[in-house]
């Protein structure tokens, strides 16, 4: 019985190793995809923040060109409170 089991394991051993290597490779690939997605999301957020800063700077420049009473009125329109 032991000889039969040993012979069987010797025959399937390479397949088990190949399956384990494929599983580990799939895990590594999945983690790399996850990291690439996170990097793309950070780049997208940075672009959105840069655009928001540009809009905010334009608003500040426009408000700075107005007389104080009109500037207050404009700022109240942008206020969230």
C-alpha cells in the first residue's frame, strides 16, 4: 500500500508543483493589478484637485478685481453655510 501511494505521489508531484506555481502567479498578478488601479485612481484624483485649484484661483482673481461690497455679495453666493 505504501509503495502504491509513493508511486502515485511521484507521478503527480510535478503537477502539484505546477498548480501551486500557477496559483502563486495568479495571486501576484492580482496584487499588481490592484496596485496599478490604485495608482491610476491617485492620478485621477490629483488631476481633479488641480482642476479644482485652478477654478478656485480664478474665483479668487475675479473676486479680487471687484469692489469690496460686490466681493462680499459674490462670496456669500459661494458660501456653504
